[in-house]
C-alpha cells in the first residue's frame, strides 16, 4: 500500500514540482500560529502580557484550530512524498505522537480557559490546574517543533 501511495500522481507532484515547497511553507506558517498562540496564552497565564484579559484568550482558539487544519493537510502532503520512509522513521513517530497529545491537550486547554477565565479575571490569578495545563500544552507543542526539525536531521528520511 505504501509503495502504491509513493507512486500516485499526487505523491509525484509533491516530489517533482512545487508541491513540496508549498506544503512546507503552509506547514511552517501553521506551526508558527499554533505554537506562537499557545505560548502567548501560556505566558499570559504565567503572568506576562497583563494587558490581555484572561477572558480574551478563548478568542484565539479558532485561529489555532484553523492552523491545525492546515497543518494536517500540509503534513499529509509532505508525508505523501515518502510514506514508506515516514512510517519506519522513529523520530517522525515521536513527533506524530506529540501532535496527537498536543491536540488532546488543546481540547482540555480550550475547555479550561473557556470555563475558568471569568473566575481568573475576577480573582486576578490563575488556578494551579490552569497553570499546569498551560505549561504542558506549551511544552508539548514546543517539542513538536523540535522533533519536526530533528526528523529532517536524525531520521532515516534522507538516507539513500
């Protein structure tokens, strides 16, 4: 099946035309939006950017989810260039696992911020549970970026 995927017109388009560059560009912007906004929200919960009200943070999630949608599409496109190698690559497996964990954390992060931000705003501080969730989400997504870069350098994708 993976050999067949690697020979499809779509896979060939990705490898042999501007498909790779386009997908990589979209993926990079998606990463920047997701990781950037998650880090900004986490830093706000940890006490920075005090001019941003806690109650304004839920408004950032539609941008994050849209960017994740673009990451899924562009990531699939990049994966199609060498599906057999990606499936066998341990570094990529770690990255993909972190993406799944990061999405689950984002679901909980969004629910927590949406539910608790009015209380945080009136109390002037974030609960310890909110801080732990913010830290976990920020770390997870930071490591997604790190493992994505290491996939290119430590993985088996570019070995002849």
